[in-house]
C-alpha cells in the first residue's frame, strides 16, 4: 500500500475537474407520466443550456423528443417550470425562444398552436375530451402597464382561440381538472404575498365550452399557504396546507377542509417554479407521497380511508417531481452517494430502477466527502441546521499541523433549502482539500412555518448570523482553520455573502454569484413575481427606505475589508448586472481586492458549459491567491484588482 502524498489543503490533485463536470452533467427537470411512458426535461450545458424533453418507454427505450433549436422552458415568473404536458404521446410545450406553445406528435416536428406576441405560458393541463389546454398566462404585451398581467386561460386546440377564465388577481398557478371533467381547481394570490406566505384555493364548475362558472374559494388565505391541489380518481380534492404550521396533506370533506395527516413534517415545497409535485394517486384509496424531516426526504404510502402513513424505504434523501399511476411512481431522487436521477419504483414489487442519471461519472467513493447533518446554536438560544463536508481524497493528505480552509455555502431563495444529494460542484472543493458547510439558515424550508418565518423582516441578519455561527461551531470543534474561511452564494445567497463580508469582520474572502448589493435597486428594478418579496423580508418600500439602505452592502463599502470575486450574467432580469457593476466599482475605488467575471448570454443562473467551467476554475484561482496556496490544476489566471503582489 503506497503512502499518501502530503500536500497543503486546497492544492490536492483531484479527478473531479471542471471539464468533467460540464461534459458529463445535465440538469433534470419536470417529470411527466403518460400511461406507462415517462418524460422529463434535461438542461444540457454542452448545448448552451438548451432544455430537451426525453421519452422513456415502458421497456426502457430512451430518445430525445425535442429537436433543435427548440428549448423547452417557460419564462412565467422568470423562473418558469411546468413547461410541458403529454397526453397519449402528444406533447405540448412552451418554447423559450419565442414564448409560443407548440404541439408535437411523436416522430414529427413541433407545430405552433399560439401566435400572440408578448405572452408567456406555464402549468399546462390538457382536457382531451374537449380538446382544450388550460394554463397560466403572463401578458407582457402592453408596455404601458407597470407590470404584466397574469391569468388562467383556456386554449382551444383546434382553432387556437383563447379565453381568460380566471383573472383579476396578481398571480395564478396549479390549474387542475377533476377526473370527471366537472370542476376546475387552482391557486391564486396577490401582492405582497409570495406563494409560501399565503395562497387561496378556488374551485369552479367546468363547462363544455372551456369556460367556468360558480367560482368559490374553499381554502387558504393571507396567512395560509396551499400547495399542489389535485383531484383523486373518485373526484375528491386534495391539497397541501400549512394551516397547522407544517405543510401537511389535507382534503375537502363534506365542503370542509380537513387534515388527512398531521405531522411535524413538510409535504410541500416553496413554489419558485410551476409544475412542482410531492404526491400522486395510485388509486382512490392510496396516495404515494414525499415528505421531509430535518432536511431529509422520505417516500411513503398513505391510505386515504385509514389515514395511515407507511414509509417506503429507498436510498434517496432528496425526492421531488413525483408522478404516480396504478403501477408505479416516478420521481427525481438523489442521496449523498447517488447523483440526482429520474427513478422509477414498481408499486407491487417495490423494485427501484434508475431511468436517467444527471451525471454518469464514476467517481471512487474514497474521493467523495459524505455529508454530516449538524445542528448548531445560534442567536436567541435557537438551533439552526447545515450539512458539513470534510475534505476527502484517498490519494492526498495534509500535514497534521494544518487545518483545512472552510467554504460556507448560503443557498438561494432565500426561501428554499439545500439538500445533501451528491454534487460534483461541491465535491470539486472537498476533493481539493476544502471543508464545506452548506447551511439551511433560519428562513429555510423543510423545518415548519415558524422556522421559515425567522427571516421575516430579518433578511441580511438572521441568515448571516446563522452562517457565521455555523462556521464558529466548526472552529470551536477544531475542524477548520479560522484564518481561512470563505463564504459563497448565488442570488439571495449572494446577498447573504455580501452582507456577511460587509457587516461582520469574520470571513476572510467571499464569492458572490449574481448577488444583490442594493436592496433599493432590487425593490424598484426586478420582475413582477418578486417585486414585493422584500415587503416580508425587509419591510415596505419606500416607507422603510432607511432599513433598505442600512442593509444594502453598496452603502457600507467602507466597512468591507476582505477580497471578493463576483460573477454575473449580463442577461439577468432578476438581479440586473448594474448591481454587480456598482459593487465592483465601489470596491475598486476603495482598494479592496476584487475580481469580476461577467458572462454574455447568461441570465439568473449559469447554463452554458464554458461559463460553468470558467466560474469554478476562477473561484479556485481566487482562493489560491487569497489563502496562499497553489492549486494543482492548470488554471487560466484572472485579474484581481488591488491584490497585493
């Protein structure tokens, strides 16, 4: 047995290269079942981030459905989701390039069935009997309006005519038609709520001409979040509600909302995108569902009559996009040892089968860091949560006198959560000798409404304190080097990163990916979906303008004294590039070491392989320069303004 090579943390030789990551990884999206066939979307970095529908037959034959140059993606709410539906091998999808809806018969080219300019569509439901499609429409055609107009529309698939069937509120989502085609249910909400704050569940009679009658609100409200309404095979309406403090399964019984289960567990997710699903019906008597406790997802069966839940044992700790029929459940699942995959489970034999992995790289387990779930004390005597990854590489070791540098990761959202699913982007760091702390700070989902609401009016405070306290917890345990701690994050996580570096003298470096430096600019220059998000996170604007300025790092550059690298997509409509550019200009003027990496053709999140690779390698180069180690990789140097030589 050969001796391990002793090298400084950060300079370890790793088989997990940026080239490997971008060449072998796809982004798995929405899953759809059509009879015994499975469909899903793949975001492919090597094709410029194009989203393709892939079809898998019952006997496992896979083929691409979407021809070039079509890109299956919706821009409703900018984040999209719910971009396609399938009925009897006919696919309906939103094309990102022109925002039109297309119909595609299997083996044929897509044909546009809409032609209106300025409209975007998502969350498709097909009424096959009436040859109609119901979806969310977002109308951007009237530029004189302050914001686009959202509604539910009914589209005649024969002549292409459209009629609005639910309108007048700010947002709509989750239309679903009952199995007997007698009723339509949907969600709606208004500013300043986000869908995890409060939504309303409505039901109406569905008419043969595609219109509705007698609409009635049956659940939800300003302080109750409803998720995924769904009709059972016997025409009963089920949904997820957090009225008891947790996103639990409920149903409509004799005109009244009743809990199907009451557990300190979450059966719902924050509705950042359309088409999310955590449960489905194997029959009128059986629901197959996923729920999370303490950051770990589980698969389960629920009997609707006895209301008994039985866990279905799987290897997965992250489960999403569940689709169910009488024979099987299909979902996207991942775990610390398995990449995110489209997986199928036979409901009779409970035999699992992987249909498609997001990454086909074979990485030896001895080079993979296994996450440890940790709880750590934070402010006000509270507890917060994170996943800790120690450095791991079977061929490298550091001197016993050295402690590893730590990267603290702050997830986006901020209403969201991180998972412990195997990620090459994260293992890129641990296999080079970094420790990583992936934090589910106060405000994250998966821990109940009270935990989620810790961030109310406290964004830039609670999340920052949790990231710092999580790192201090590891320092106190002697697991990481207190002089080499960095923080990174994207979008809202980028804001947490910038606040942590500005208002606290703790971290020694940071990496902001399309992060927010100016809350005022975000409040006045962002898209409709998030235009009032900050009302709950910070306060009303402009009434509380001073709070916005107090928590905007751009106004406190004089407090910032450590190096930063900033990455920004120049086509970003969520956090416009002027925010990054203003931060960079201010840092350069002050003399703080700063690197700026902008990307043409990228929006809010990077999708192109060359840009994903460039960002990973540039961040590594940056840490090497700041923390004083030489990476083993052959990296293209980046310009770091004000960096001492």
